[in-house]
């Protein structure tokens, strides 16, 4: 039954996205006074494959602010699941990133990222990274940016604490159609400097289609790869998330 509901939601996202894109903006929402902060809360079901195999609840909050010289994004996401009264998922992920634009396309950034996953035996993984970025594409509808900088990873994995320096390389892309439909993807790579075979890759691909001015349908595919996972755990965790988004 839950799989049927999930597939129904996924189909609705795709149909709504196609309908909005084909509409060509004829019924575009016109906003004359955009809020300083763009906030959203999402609720959905997650199909997890990897260290956990189940359907579970997922919720996230995100806030974003832009002006001509500064960009700030804050995000917090959590997931929890049980199977036959046994916990099979417990995840919490949050990050904050501040960008300062020196030109229309070149910017410096500071980023902090925190992650907890009890099923993958990650008590915590905190990444702190300053760096520089550049918008290769930047328009009202499309952005493509690359980021690079030094960083530090602080983690407790399988009961052991490990801190190490790392370069951070990242890329992010987004395209919008008339504020109704958008697609995006981002990839982040972190490599331990003194151990070549220890690296992390975090990636996300998503699509969102507006139903009303405040309500949207969203489908997101997330992939987290750790080349050296905790003993007895898998190196790759994939999540397909589909749900409702409320914007305010």
C-alpha cells in the first residue's frame, strides 16, 4: 500500500512538471514584493536502499536569502523509520553556507555541514570549509557554479574519532521554468589528504513542480558514498524521496 502511494506521488510530480513546463508561463504567478527570506518545509516518504531497506518518514526545512552581494542558505533534514518495531533508520543532516560575491560571478564562501546516521554507525561527521566559487552560468532561470577550497572533517565512526584535512570540490546546477517547475543537481567530493583511499561523495538530483503558490510536489534522489564505511556497513546509501513542500 505504501509503495503504491509512493509511486502515485512520483507520477503526480512528473505529470505536474510536464504540465507546468508545457504551459509556457501563460498562467505564471507574478510577485511584486518577494520576501527577503525564502522558506520551505517538506514532508515525504523515503525509499532507502543500502544500510537500511525500508519506507520511512522524512522531513526537511530550508531557508535561503539572496541580495546583490550576499547569499545565505540554511538547511536541516531528518529521517526516522521502524520495521516491525525495530528502528531501521535514524538520520539527521544540516548545513549552512554563506557566499559573498566579489563580482557578478566570482564569490568566496564559508560552509559548515553536520551529519548523523546511527544505522551507518556515524555518530557525527562535521565538515568545515572556506573556499572560492564561480558561476559559469547565471541568469534568472539557470545557474551553474563550481566551488573549491580546503576543509576539515571531524567524525566519530564505529566508536572511533578521526579528524583529517581535505580539499573540497563541488558543483551545483539549477534550472527553473516560470517559477512553477525546477530541476537541480549537485555533487560534492571530499578526499582525506594523507590517505588516498578515504574519500566521500555526496550527490543529489531533484525535480519540483508547483501545484499552488505555496504547495509543490518534489522528488529527490540522494546518494552518499563513503569509500571506507564502518565495519560491517555498506559504502553506498541511496535514497529516493517524494513528498509535499510548503513554501512561505
